[in-house]
C-alpha cells in the first residue's frame, strides 16, 4: 500500500514549466539554444528539484511508519529454523558422551556462502544403547512390529506391481521389481489394502512369511512400508499350545487321540477356536471326530521335532482367536491315544517265524504241532507294546469251537504271558481274558509294564511279549476238547493315557512353560493395556537421554486427547515389574513430532519379552483411545494411531542461531532515552545485565532478592564485590513502564536497544562498560535445509564421529519487509486484537504464525461442514512448493490457540473453532493443439503441459503468479491466452476443463458451459491434475 503522491511531477514536466516561466523572468535568454550553458543549468536544477519531490512524496510513508511504531507495530523479526540432529558415537564405545548445551553444528549452503550454524538448546547425554526392537501391542493381544532397521536409519522406499495374480493362501508373489527386499520387510497392497511380511526375495519372486489373507489381481501396486503405524500391519501374535509325550504320542497307524483339559474349559474341543496338528516332516492336521476326539489319519508316525530346543513328539494347537483369554485355564492336560487293531509286526513260534492268517482262512498252532513244556510264542508290536502303563489288547480267533472254560484254563493256568524289562522276562499282570465260544474269538487284555523295553528275538529288535507253555495234558499235546489249539487273525491294539511330559505356550513371540505349577510369565502377561514397546540392547542409564520421534501429522480431538504414561522394566525388591518413568514428552503424547527426554535409572533391568532379551521402555495408552486394526475407524471418542516415520536416538533439537555472551554494548552516561546497538542481528533471544554497583543500596539489593530479580556478583581475590550485574527485562513499549521499572525495548531486526527516560522506565546508572548482553542471533529462510544437510560438527567433542539431521529444518522466516508491515498495521488497528467479523478472523490467523499463504473463514460452520451457530471453520494453506500444501498439526494448534484467545465468547468455547487444510479440487485440462510443423509437435506438447502445471499451482499459479483464491477457477479465456504464446503452436483447436473435488463432485467447463455460469464451493482450492494434451501438425 502506497500513500498518494504530494507532487507527482517528473523532470520533463519541471523543465516545461520552467521554460514557460522563463520569458517573464529572463526575457534576454534565448531558451531555444540548446548549446547555451543556461540550458544545462536548467536541466540540473530540474533533476535536483525532482529529487526533492521524491523525498517529499516519501514523507507520508515515513509519517505512517512512525505512526505505526508509536502504536507498537514493528517489523516482524526473522525466525529460526529448527531441526532434529543426531550425534553419532564412535563404534564400540561403551560409555555415554555428554553433548553440552549450545553445541554448534552447521550445514553447507547451496549458494556457496558461509556455513549455516545451528545450536543445541539443551544438554544431552549420547548413549551407546541402541534401539533394536520397536513394537506395539493392542489390548486384545495383537502384536505389530516396525519395519526392520527403521530405528537406526530410514527405510528406503520400493514400489512394484504384481506380475501375476496372488490368491488368498499363496506364500509367493511374482512382481516386476523385488530389488533390495530383505527378510522382515513389510509390504502393502496399494488401494486394495492388506499387508504381507517378506521371508525372502530372489529375482522377481517374493516368498512370504505367512499365507496371504486376501486375493489381489495382477497389476496391483505393491510397496515397501517405510513407516510404523501403531496397531496396524501384520499381526505377529500367534497363540499356540504345545503338548509333548514321547511314549504316548508314538503313534504310527490310524490313531484316536483324546485331549482332555482337566480344568474344564471346552476350548480344546471347539474346531472354530483351536486347530490341532501333529508333526510329519511338516505340521499336518488332526481330523476332528467330535467329543474331544482327534484322529490321526494314515500310517506315518508322529515324528520327533525340537520345539524351543526340546526334542520330543509334539502336538500343537493353534488358537484361531488372537486374544489369549482362554489359555490361562489350559494348564492341566491328559493325552489319551488309542491305536486301531493291527497284526503284530512279527510272530515267532520257538525259533520259527510264523505269519498270522487273515480272515480265518488259515492259522497256526499256538505252540506248534507238537507242544512241549517251555515252548514259546513271541509277538512283536512296536507301537502298541511300547506304551508303558497302557492297556494292550491281544485278539485272535480259535480254529475250532471250544468250551469257554477250557480255553480260559489253558490261557491262564497252563501258559505264562511275559514282557522284557531290559534285564529279564517278567510275567505280565493280566486284567481279563474273554472268550466268545460261538464266534470263536478270544480277547486278552494286559496292563503294559512301566519298565517294558526293547528286546532282541532271533536278531529282531522290537517290543516283544511272549507266551510260554508251563504244562499240558497226559498225552503230551495241548488240546481243547480233544483238539489241538490253533489260532488265526491275531491283532494287537492299545490305549494309553498320561499327562504331557512338557506343555509349552507360544504367545507374545516367545515360548513359556505352561504346565500347572510352572512359574508365571512376566508382568506383561498380567495387563491388557495397549502400548508401544522400545527395546534397547543395553540399559540407557543416566541422562538426559533424548529420542526424537518423527510422527506424521494427524488431527486429534481435544476432548479425547491421548494420554501416554511411560514406563521402564525395573528390578525391584520382590521381583521385576513395570515402573513409571518421568519423561519430558515433546511429542504431546505421541500426537506430534518431538523429543522424548528422560533419565535412565540404575534399576533398569533386562527382561525377555517378545522372545528377545532387552532393556524395555514402553508408552502405555492409558485411556485406550488410539484406534487399532480391529477397531472401527469411525468409533466415537477414538483417535488415529500414531504413525512413526522415524525414531532416532541421541537426537536433540537445534536452532539456526549463534550465541554471544558478555558482549559489552556500551557505557551509560545517565541520559534519558539512551540508545545502543547490538553488533549481530537479527536478535532472536537476549539477556541484558547492567552493573549497578555504584548506585544500588543494601535495601535495594534485598528487594531484588525478595522479588526474584536475577543478579550476579563478581568478586576479586579478596572476596570484595567489584561488579553487581542486575538483569533488566524487555518490554514491547516503554510507554507503559513505571519510573522504577528496570526495562528496555529492543528492535530485534535492527539490534536497536532503548532505555527509559526516568518517567517511563528507569535510566541506567552511570558507569563505564556497564551494559552487557548475552544473546543469540540468526534466523531466516536460509536455515530451512533438507534432511541430511547438517553434517558439520563445529564444536569438537571426543568420541562423536559425526552429526546428521534426519528430518528437514523448518520454521525459518526472513524479517518482514516494510510493505508487508504497512499492510498489516491498518488491519491490526481495525480489529484491535479482537475478532468480530470473518475478515477479522482471517487477519488474526495470518498474525498467528509466519508462513501462512491463504486463509478462508467459514462462519457458523462446524467441523463436519454443516451449519451450526457459534461454530467456525478456518481453512489455512501454508507457504509451500508442494503440489497440495497442507498445514501441519503444530500449525493448526498454534492458529487455534491464537484465535481462541481473541475470539468472541460464543466462538471461543472448547471445540468451537475448527482449523483445517483446504479441500482441493483437481483441474484436468483436455486440449487439442495444432502445431505449425511436424517437428514442433513434441516441444509444443512439453511446453503446454509445463505451462498448465505451473499456471494451476494453488499458491504460485494464476495470471499474476500469486496463486488462486478459494472458490475461484480459471476461465477458458485464461487458458487460451496461456497456450497461445507457446512457440511452434498454430492455434488451439479444442479446449475444456474437468474439475473434480475430494467429495467426488465433477464439473465440465467448455464453450457451452463456461466457468462464470457454474457455482463452486467457497472453500475449494484448485490444483493441477493429469492433463490430456493432444498435438497434431497442420494439414493432418
């Protein structure tokens, strides 16, 4: 804004006026003679006169600036850029390293100037403890793991597409690019949703750690996940119960297995909740037969396998429900197995092998055709006879119908049933002998010995029993009712029951002894809070230790703000447990990027959680407001889970500034309104001290001490006070200062510092070199460097190898120019720091923070975009070169707080002001252009698309390159004018625009439907979309 000119004449006009007046004052002068020296004098005079007029014309502006200064309106000073910086320690270092406050680091500028210096604001203890685990756990037991390595360095992005369809249950993917993928990497499937974990990658084939949970078509985008959204991704929780018994589970044929949970829970019998499997060179399913019964099909034996380092025969039950609530009662088990009747492995009669006869078609004499005392029948059955303590049933058919009493007499009184115990043959305790005379079937049941062992009979090692003849009738032959005893259809079956030798539970990524009476798990198992877990490879002791959490910007409801309590795992008397850790939480409970600073206590102990022995730190979501993968995204009162883009240890914030201490800026002569100047500008912070030793009384010293004023005494070697430095305070204006108030006013842009006149603020006491300043200077857009640019350590520190900023520096702005201040001043006078109209709210939003490019106020509109009295929505757009600039969460919070303090009471209520980013609408141009010649076609297309993209940028586009206002779209005439200047273009044949907003609304703008006839939402802001430009040459 410029004031009207007092006199707008230029040199030519002054000369013309002088020539008109000349005949009346110097008639003898021939003014038409150009060679006359008087003509040169006239032109010199006219030039000097115009210089005077220019100074006169600047008087209104100068007076206006003075007027604004008197009102306390001055140029906004430069602001400092801020960035997180990581200090990298030497490899193998065991001790922590102190990083003092005001440690200087620097970045090399791109313009080749002096290095850009930054300083740490707080001291930090750089710890050698590395972050090696980063997980999150939901209240229901779900476990989600961060991409590997992201705690130490950024995860490189990778994009690919499926080269072939991937179906649910597949464990391999075929993609067009798998370069750089490694085990543990997490993949996401574009808009289709879903995740998968990589086990291995070779060529263009990816092997997954677990089967796919959904089907994806060929061409689906696949990308590597580079951030960690808590409670989202691949759920690593796997609740599995393992039961082992080498003897009882030594099953080879078809076997009925009954699993009984003696605690009474029915979980083990529900196929929908638990899936039982056995090992046979891979886990194979047990078939369900109802009533707690599982059936092992086939003839393969349950194999030996090491589970958690323990070799045995195992059954495993995969609990389908991810929650672990049912496992607590599943500690008392019985395993019962029953093998089908099968022929013996081998049969020997004395020393002769005998084959059993099937179907009764044949048989053999029990002790041969001519039995004698001591004759023996041997039967081997590795599976049935090896079950110690089990019931063994021996069945066979009698060749001819016999009396039941006679058969029982022979099989009980005249023979001995024996087993081998490793040292000798022992008689087998008989339970019962049943003989059905009509069918000719005999069944003998034994209780197997607990000490039965392998025996070798005729060179055949197996589990053997034998039937030895003790006595026979007078004619020397074993007969039943006058017949020799022949048998056939011999079979052996068994059933055995025992408690498992081992019971393990695999949950929370680790194995736990799950037998009744075994030690309980750690306290992690006894709470159900959802939390983030950070595991260190060694205890991060002492401090202050600083971690920087780089979080994605998200919107959080102030009425349901998360509350994080930080805890560490400590060794305390009576056992280890989680203890509260005092943390200076710069992330505001994981809702914005910032530092987590803490002191590591000496009782921090190692604990085995998630299968890893680490030193654990966790942040508990005490209110349970963060949304999880299982929760409803629209659930009332929930908040989006944090998205961690990086968690950097030994990282603290630095500001683009340099510190200067004890700079003497002058000597006071006791004059009013004294002015001094600081040597380095712009000043971003300062502390001013004045030596008042010569003028201050003991009483005043006591008053200073009582009211908390900061002062510093300097003493000589004899203890005599030689200097008495008192800190003075800065004020925006001295006009309101009291006569005895130690205050000063400073213009941080120019470094001009002014004291009072004795009426408005004290006059500094007389002294030599008695005014000194501690201050920091810096700031400006120059400090906004990208990630990785800060690499120089200007303050040498032992055992620190280097520094780097993992995130870009931001927040640096140059000193406001005078024209901007003159435009801002009248607006401030108009609203007087209070908002009434929509324009007032917009003006205050610009004042709330630097770097705001656009503001739109929607009065009486709530956060859902619906009309509601007493509500207000502010749409802000930050200065940015991004295609779609969006305000950060910090900027939104800053503007909200600033407006609330200055809004009317109806609007200032909690939650009444909603600050958000713009609703962007894509503008896609469809054009047919005609080039002059064939050779011009590619260049015309390239230049046309480039011009459209630049012209349609929301902040840098438009006819004046000042961006676009809310609700405005370009007219077709604007686009015709834009494209007509393209070199090599003959004319524009056809042109139209397709406008599509975020809600799916579409508008087509063409010659029959111009933009002037279309109503657009007032809060809409356009941006450049995908343009379709077809170029052809003339004559085609």
